[in-house]
C-alpha cells in the first residue's frame, strides 16, 4: 500500500512538472538545436527583450566539440553530453565594449528567441592579458543546462569578437569563477 501511494505521488509530481509553462526536460533540450545569442541587456531582462544578435546554432559533432572543449575545458574532462560552437560577430565593438555595457550571452532551446532560455550569463568581469574573458553560463528556470563561454578578439579583424560557447547537463563540469587565460 505504501509503495503504491509513493508511486502515485511520484506520477502526480511528474505530471505537474510537465504542466508548468516553460518546463523542459533534458531530453527535449538535446533533441533540438540550441542557439546562442548576444543580447543587449542583462540576464534578468533577457526573457522580455528581443534585442538579440545570433552568435551561432550549437553543434554536437565530435570535431566541433573537441575544438570547443580545447578552448573552454580548462584541463578537465569533457562531459558526455555537450553542444558547442566557435563563431564570431562583427561590428559590435571590442570585448571591453561588451563588459562596459549591459550585454548577456543567452542560450535558447532552439533557433528562436521566443523558445525557452536554457542558460545565461551577464558579460562582466576582467579581461585577461589576451583581451579575453571566460564566463560560466548559469542554468535558467531549472533547465538542467549550464555551460561556459569565452569571449575574445577575433585574430583576423579588429571589428569582430569571437565566441566559444559550450553547454552541458548541469553539474557535469565545475564552474570557472573568474576570468581565465585563453589557450
């Protein structure tokens, strides 16, 4: 009798979670193509803003993930489930411009800024000697997803900023708590 009651309560809790607006399971996240955006606002306001520039749709192929992890992995083991990409945005100024203003890197569940936000970080902190900054993407609304982004000058152009973005299941990787040297 007790196990039946516990089982019934568990089913009710799970059903209630799926009924919540915006609730997304990890399986749903990994079935889509998450997309990273640069918002001209903070994480606190990102859900209400459409002032976003697409950084890139994130990929999960081995070659891309190997490149991404070599940039943001800080020597740790790569998580089993991961999405990532290296891409740039031009004509937005330099990395210091992002730090000096209200900007956030936001990862959405898919390629629409109207889809649920999985992870976010305000662009703030101190640049390292190479003019780069690495930040932790924090999970949003219990999405079960977190990650990391490195923002740095793009080597070939003064007008471009390169973003190295990776996301993974929450708790898979220890956070980076301060700016970390690139490379």
